[in-house]
């Protein structure tokens, strides 16, 4: 059983206080839950354990559902630890796990992770067909020896904090709205690769950033961004799209790094989206495009002051 194997491989020693979820993006609601899990763990001299899944359950249960992620698995685990988890266990989600009953799931956690308390939000469910509702889990806890603690849902401007709200903001290019829900600016990791040299040929060199195709990107457009490379944070103007003026079809992320000269090829970088400056548009020619890019650069500079 992958759940047992994952717990054993992580060397988990009880007692533990456990929170379970996909935690994609690790937004402020997730952090609120993990912080409470850590607080409860300290109160019981226990280990705060965050258990997460890869792939996301929806990818297996609903193959037609969106499959893009808001951060990489490594970043998810790192941010869960930063939020207060003493240990993060990643469990492969497959049909065997999906068929596991709520009782069997919690029994494994009690027997193999020393779970003494399960912490979740009001919509907490576990097990086959989401049968492990809060009342069911509380009954199981009485029999198996663990408590169930429900943490109130975090709200922002009277709206519950949900991953779905981040995805809606992402599709709209509302990276400022996203940052409020995430508690930080949205960013993506990637590697600088060689492009067609078009930017350099028109006097505005860009770094072509290759991003994992499983990571979600905002809507096409021009953004003020921060560009992180080799420990440095630099201001930039980022173009995300298909470059319609040149009749391209492949979506690319290109960053003009302000006031920078140098070779970035092959470097691992991080692009942080600060503000949408304008949507992607087609220009009548290169001259019109260059004039607009120069305005974009100044707009980015102003936005990042």
C-alpha cells in the first residue's frame, strides 16, 4: 500500500497531529490550517505532519478537470514546512488509494504515523467516494483513538479563500488579486533557453524562460515582473503569449531584464508577476511593436519603483 510505504519511507514517529490535502499553491487558507496543526502539535508534544498527494486526486478521479498546478511539488513541500509542518509526506494518488475506505485510511495513519489528532477545514472528507465526512471521522476517532479538530475557514473580503479563486484570477491576469489570496506574488520557476533571437535583433534582448508545462501561467499579456537569477532580484518587462505580430503559435515567456547585460542561457531563474500592463495584441509592423515595447519597459519601471 503506497500510503503505508510513504509513511515508512519518511520515518515518521508518533505521536502526530495530521493535516491532509492537495495544498496546491499553499495559499493563506492552507497556511492558516497548517499553522493551527503546528500549534496543536506543540500543545501535545507531537509532530505536525502535512500529508499531500501527487498527482492531484482530480487528475485521477476527473481526467477532464484542469491539470495545471499553481506551484511545483518541491515548492509545495517547502512552503508547507515554512508554514509550520515538521514533516511533509507525499503520497502517490492512484485508484488503489482512491478505493481505500475512510476507516482503513485513518487506521493506517494511527498505526503507521501515530496519529493522535486530525486537523481539517469544515469541508474535510477522506476515503472512498468522500465517505469520511466530519461526523464519520469523529466516530472513527472514538474507535481508533484520535481526535478530529475542525478549523474555521479563512475568508478574505467576506469570501472564503479557495484555490478556485486563484485560478479565476490567473485566467484574468489579475496577479494582484492572486497575490492577496496567496499571501505572496505568483511566481514560476524555469530555465533560460535560446529563442529565435528576435528581441536582440530589434534592440530589446529578452530571456526566453522555459517553464514546466504542468505549471499554470497567467493569461497572455505584458507584465511588470521581478526576475530572480543567481541570488539577484532584477526588474523586468515580461511578455507572455504567442507573439502574434510574428505569426507565432507557440506560447512563450520572454523577459526583458531592465538595465542588464550578460549571458543568462542555461540559468535557473524565477519570474514573479507583479502587475498586468496590457493584453497581448497584434501590431501592424515591427516599428509599431518596438515603440510599444519601449513604452512597456517604462511602464514596468514605474510599476516596480
